[in-house]
C-alpha cells in the first residue's frame, strides 16, 4: 500500500494495534503522529521504530474534548497537514451488572463512553477541517467483535463499540461529499500485551479455538485491514464495518 505524501494521526499508538498500524503506514511512506495518553516511553519506542522521517509524538487524554482538539491540531502542525485519522485508542473495564454497585456502574459507563465513543467522535470533528483543506481524507475507527457478540462482563465497552459502528456509518454518509471516507474495523481477540495474561491462562486455548484457525489475530492481521481501509483504494467501501476475527463470530 502506497502512502507516500500522506499524513496520519494514530491514537493509542504506544503499543499493540496502534503501534502496528503506525509502523505499517510509515513503511508505506506516510508521516505518522504517534498518540499516547500516559506511556511516553512506549510512544517514543513506537516513534523510533518507524521507517522514514518527519514523524511526531502527541499526547492527550482522549476523554477530554479540549485535549483532543489540541492533539489533532498539534499533529497537523507537526506533519504539515492531515490526511488520515486512525481512532484506535480505547479502554476496556469490567463491571458485571450483578456484582457492581451503582456508583461504580455510573463511573465506569461514563469513563468508557467518554473515551471510546465521544473521544473518537471529537477527534473526527477536529480532523475534518484539516481534511477539507487537503481536499479529502480517511477515518478508520477500530471497533470490536464485542459490539456484535456482546460483552457480559463489560457491557459499557460493547455499547461503546456498537455506537462507534453506527457513528462511522452516519459520518460516512455525511462526509462523502467532502471526499472523506469512513470505515470501521472490528477485531476479535488480538495477540497484544493487553491480552497476553488472558491468552496465557487456562482460558487461552478456549479463546484461540473460537476461530477455526485455532489462533487469535496477530497485530499485523488487524493493522493490514486498518491500513487498507485508510488507503484511497478503499474509498468506495465507506460506511463498511470489516470483521477481523478469524470467523470466531459470523454475522449477516
């Protein structure tokens, strides 16, 4: 995939999927803004592993609307414009309804929705003027299989990702006249640091066996789908939600 001349902001890029996406975009010629919330060392490690030059690091709490605007504008200034936004940053917490008190229930729902859904929506809003200035752009939202399969231990997470899917479809319709396409990628389990403890536990084999391949996705499996979705060749797929779960969950 050719990203020569493209400028991309990847949120949540200090590790995992975000790091893999940043590396793949840079390998294709893009200049990349690596976003992080708290892991400055991880962001610097991502930056150091990017091919080419002209990359940058930006910091923001995605749950804070003012910080989101600053992040997007700083990324555009550092890169000389903005063509691609990858909304990858997100959080997962467990709050099973039968085991959580009301105050904790409210706290976790508010935190998850503000970060996973509203944070992504605000980043898109702030990126659009930069895209329009460049004559178009691409947004890729990283959702989850949990939006369809359900998250009994983390219902706020499942709801936030279902909202992200719907938001992407609505904005695909709204932004196509501006030559901006919006695609959502919905992975299942991915072999990242965040999933390592679960995958190494006795439950790991059951999780891997949810897919007929007998494994979970690699970071590259997901990063390739995200980068393809961000490419100009995917423009007419705008509004799509792409499953990357190894047939561990099928829908029609």
